[in-house]
C-alpha cells in the first residue's frame, strides 16, 4: 500500500525500525542515533529525522527515497 508520497508504507516502516543511510558527498552513509517520522509544517512535508544529539542531527524528505536516503 502506498502513502501520499507514492512510497510503499513498508519502506517507511523498515526505515523507522531498521535505520537508513543518507546521501552525503555523493555516497550513502550510516545515520547515527534514533530515527523518527516528523511533519514540517513550513514545507508541508514529512521527513525522517535522525541523530543522537544536536551535533549529528539531520533530516531527509520521505519522498526522496533512493535519491537522498536508502534503507540500511
């Protein structure tokens, strides 16, 4: 079943339970800490937020699967 992003819900579930890699400098690298699904009202988009603290926190848009992030 797909969600409103056109992404299979199972992919989002796997991302939240197993982790993701994010694209940095052209390569996908492991993300630290916890991952959560968050809505950013200013962008009207859902993101996967990650990090173990302020120094390594970040986010990727859910609808950019395989462009900006992949499953771990």
